């Protein structure tokens, strides 16, 4: 059983996906972490994330694995646990850039699908319902008003000790959004059969309740 959750940054995907996975006893698969891992490796190797050819070549000597321990996910790049290094602003910006490279998306596809074969999974990303798991049992597409998304992301950054101006957060979010929605391969679009949830005025628990209601009634 696979539950796909897609949507842009700041709609609460990760929080909700984690909560839902815990409630159902499913594995939580954060596919963005895989794109972040590729970005991390490119930055470590001093390769420009926008250099398609060099990033594609880099993948030939890269291995990425995910490990699951008590519901938490660890990302190993070439055998090293880099989980704690994937949320810096540099990796965030580079991940958005490498995720538009077709070779990167192609390379990460079997890794994601293999994890999906492991059992019941809540998978979160941008192309889960459309590309990675097109036959997922349930597909949700989360949305929220732009100002709510910016405020949420800004709060997360401040909580992580990375205070920046709200204008900078807004600019970063809209740049990433634009790139995600307009890239040539697997752009961020709702699957035809996705259920939409507007999270602007809902708490994470309320969103999860809606999802559980949909899953349990099959509606
Ligand atoms: O969800 P996130 O912020 O951790 O994702 C990091 C980047 O990876 C984001 O800019 C979009 C990209 N991404 C993607 O293209 N497809 C996915 N399934 C997940 C993430």
C-alpha cells in the first residue's frame, strides 16, 4: 500500500507525511532527501549543480542508500550518513537545481521504487503520484496560500537558528516553486486522480484526519 503526498514547499507535506506514517505504522519516505543527497555530493565535489553533464558523470561514482531505523530515515552517500547535512540553505538551493536535471531524476527513480516495494509506505515529494508511484493506492496534493507557506517556512528556518528576512524566504520559495513547476521532466503537477487538500487554515492533525478518513472509507 502506497500513499503519495505531493505539493509545493511550505504546505506542510513533511510534517503531515511523518504523522500519517506514524499513525498507520507505515514507512515514511522523504524523496526530497534523495535530491538533497545528490546536491550534497555535487557541492562536496565542487561541481556546479547546474552543470548537467558533470552532475550526470558524478552519478556514475555515487551510491545513495536510505536506511530506516525506528521510523526515522537516514541517507547514506557513498556509505556515509549525511542526514544531518541535507537541510542547509546551500544544499536546499542546489537540490532545487539538480532536481531539474533529467539524468538525476532517472537515476533516483529505481532507488525510490525499490523502497516502495518494501511494504506500506507514505511517500512525499513532487512527482510521487504522477511518476514514481503512479498506481499508488491514495494520492494527495497539498496546497496552501502563498503567504501562509512563506510564513511557515520562515518559522521553520528561525526555529532551526537560520533567521533570514521574510522577503528572502519569500523569494527563495517562489524561485524554487517556479523551477519545480516549469522543469521539462516530471514537473510539479497534481496527478489526475489526486485528492486536493488546502492546508492554509488546517493544523497538521486536521490534515491527517482528513487523509485517514479518505483512506479508511476508500473515498
Ligand atoms: O521537499 P524538499 O524541499 O526536501 O525537496 C528538495 C528539492 O528536491 C526540491 O527543490 C524539489 C526536489 N524534489 C523533486 O523534484 N521531486 C521530488 N519527488 C522531491 C523533491
